């Protein structure tokens, strides 16, 4: 152990020498303070740290580039194919055809623009607003259509008076039933007789009057039924009238509104609200909207006025020339030219029908509902997606469908009538009113509308049994597009033969 002592002493002397040298370097030199030297030492240390960071960043970048190169090589070597279906195949499940729909709209606009330009070049401008007035008035001093509309108030008051007497027990149920039947029978026959016998009544004026009386007839029938149900349930002391909503839940009303129970509903105010409301089914308490939205009301009013002008203009400019040019092929029974005229008429007729649907079922009925704060605005459903004829008739005119279901179809089922026979009865009733609204104003009975409606029964059976999905929807569209112009041509031909050929002879 003693051999190592000189070596250890030498090591201690060297360490002492190095420490003294370091201490000497830290002493003030040339007037500089010790703090200045300390800052220099700190700067050297920070430079060393920055160098280390740059070295680490460079190494990280190199590692990332290597990883990216490795991933790129993996992507190039990986498979670019997998098992999948083409988008237009039904098995692909692809359903976003918005671009195709836009293309169809563009093509439709362009093709009809060409037809419209061709029509202008061939016939010139045929639109005549003054001529529209003559469709409603033959004699400016005779207004039979307006007089008939005013007279309809008599039938309304008779129905209200009868219900009041029934509620007080002054009329028996049998007497009330007979009075209602006579009242509605006169409503059906009286305006038809006036339209047929008064020479100054035009076809358009007659259609307007008969349409008004038909709507009023269905409303008063519903009014009679609901009040009868109220009396029946009050007789057995029912606390809740679910079928007519005589005492509905709070969700139908807003703060401050008064709920009505039978016989408090038998007032002029209640009756005329129902007469003007866009519905055929009576309730003692209708759902109400909180307020009238003026912007919504004005938009619907603008749409009504715009579409009325557009319907009149397109009918004069587009429909009438095609119908007039179709008379000769119909007289000669030229099948090929008749088919060509039918297809030419199908496009404008269908566009006008779509415009009428929007202007009446959306614009007009929403305008009336907003004005009266009528809450139920479901006037139609998605009939354009109909995959069966039955679905179309159930959803394109909801007010009529509700009336038929509530006051005709279900009562027949409760009386033991089969479902198929009840459906046939509904179509028969609809066929009768279609023929009533067409033949009486035209003053001729050819039953084309009646047969067209009754033909819906076998068509509904065929489409429901053999066609599904898109094929069923296409069949429904074809029946709408082709069926209506066919009936139009038949009636126009018969009207022309009766009125113009006989005058020529």
C-alpha cells in the first residue's frame, strides 16, 4: 500500500494546479467584472445546447424521411384492387343520384324550351287575358255562378238549424236524418239543374259552382255525422269523445283559447269557420297555429297569383293549339296520328296538372289555413313515390282521403261489408263525382271520367300483384301522364262533334 503514496501525492498536486489555473481565468481582467465573465461562460453553454438540438432535429428529419420512403415503397407494393360492385349495379347499394336528377331537370327545361319556341314560331302569341273573362261570363249582366254560390248559404243554415233542433230534442233522430237527406239531395241536384238549363252559364262557371257545392256537401255530411256521434256518446254519458275530439287534450291549443264541447259548437261562428277551413272532416276543436305569419301568407298569395296566370297562359298558348289540331285525326280515326297527338298533348297536360296540384294543394290551401290559423297542414303526402295505384289515391289528396276513410269506408266495414267491396264502393263514389264535375258543366254525358276512375280498380290489382318498387312507381306515373290527356281528347272530341259539327251541318 505504501508504494502508491508518491503517486497519490503527484495526482493531488496536478489537481491543485488545474484548479488554480481555472480560478485564475475567472479573475477580473482589463477592468472587466466577474459577472461579465460569468455571462460568457453561460453563452458558451447555451451554444453547446443549441448545437445538440440541431443535431437531434437533423437526426429526426432523417428518420422521418426513411420512414416515409419505407411507407411509399409499401404502398407501391400493396394491392390496388378489391372486390366491389359498380355504382350503377343494384348490389352496390349506391343511392346518391342527385347529379342525375339535376341532369334530368336540365334536359327537361331544354326540351320544353325548344317546344315552346317552336310553338311561338308556328302560332305566334295566343295569350289573351280578356278571353279568360268570357270563360266565366257569357252575359256581363247575368252572373248565375256567383248567384249560386251566394244561395249555398241557405243549405248551410238549414244544416245548422237542424242540428240545433236535434240537440234540444225538438226533432227526433229520424226527422233530423230526413231533413239532412233532403237538404243534401237538393244541394246535389239544384246547381246541376241550373247549370244545364241556364244558357248564360259557361262551362268554367258551371265547374266552379259544382265544385263548390260538392265540397260543401261533403262538409255538411261530416258535420251531421260528428254531431250525431256527440249525441250518441252524451246519451251513454261518455267523458271523452275521441272520434270527434269534442274535449281534446291541451296539446291542440295555445294559451287563452277556449275549448268547445257539444252542443256549444252549434253556432254560426263555428259553422262558417268549418265551411271556410281547408278540410272536409268536422271537429269541434280544430288544432290551431299560434299566430298568422305575414311573410308566409304573402309568399303563398304570390304563388297563387303567379300560377293562375301561368296556367291560363300555357293553356291558351300550348294546350288549345294541340287539341284543335287533333280534331281531324279523331274524325278520320287515324290511329297513328291519334297516338302522336295523344303523346304531344301528354307533356303540356301533365305539366299543367303538376302546376295545378302545387298551386291548389300547397299554395291556396296553405294560404287559407294560415289566414284561419288552421293547424293541420297535411294536405298531401309523398304520392310521387307511389309504388301502387292505391297508395297514390290515398296520398295525393289527403282531405278527400280522410273523408272517405272516416265517413264512408270505415262505416261500411262496421256494417260487415268486405274490405274489397268497400274499396270498390269508394272508387265508385269518386267516379260518380268525377263524372258529375265534368259532364254536367259540358252539358254532355259520355262517362269517360267515370270509366277512367273505375278502370283504376283492375289497374290497382295488376300493379299491386305483378309490379314492385321502381316498376310499380313507373306504372303509376304512366297512368297519370297518359290517362288524363286520353280523357281530355275524348271529351274535347265529343264536345266538338256535338257543338261545332252540328252547327256546320
